[in-house]
C-alpha cells in the first residue's frame, strides 16, 4: 500500500473519532449552559443542542473530508508523521474555533437576555400606580 494512502487512512481514523468525541462532549456539557441561555426551557435547549451537534458534524466532517487531499506524495514514515501532524493540528484548531464561536454567540445571547430582564419592570404597570408628573420627576430626580 502506498504511504500516501496510509496517511489518508490514519488521518481519517484519528480525525473522524476526534470530531465525534468533541461533538458529544460539547453536547453533554453544554446542555446546562443552553438551559440557562434559554431561561430554563429545557426542551428548547435540548432541541437547539441537537441542531448544534448536527451543524458541528456537517461543518467539521466536511472540513476533514476536504482537507484529506495532499499535494505532495508521502514517501516514508517520517513523511506520514509530518503530514499527519499538520493535518490533525489544523483540524483541532478548526474544532476549537467552531467551539469558541458557538460559546461566544450563546454568551452574547445570554448577556442580552439578562440585560433585557433587568430593564423590564418586575410587575407590569396598572391603574393603581400613577406615573409621576413632570414637576414630581424634577423634584425627585433633582432637575
């Protein structure tokens, strides 16, 4: 068997399970974060979590597949390790960037939802509480 084909096989045997492991780990450990982002709505968080896993697989396995090709033939065992180190290193960097992007986006959503909940009045206004007049506001706020 050609050394280039051996490199391809070893690359796929490492990159595909690595991608699956990362996706499962992120899904399992990210659930609590998503539940918090979606204000305790566990069913919605689980649905989003499953959709994120599918998207993660599509993006990363697509990248792994596209990155399989090599421009130069592998001639010996050291070439196998050199090419594998570059390919797997880049795959791991892409996995990390995709993960950090997801965390950043959901943290922004979480922060915005917390700000929205802090700016809303705790109780909706009703007829028993009258709004302050302009003169009362000036007195109260020192205008």
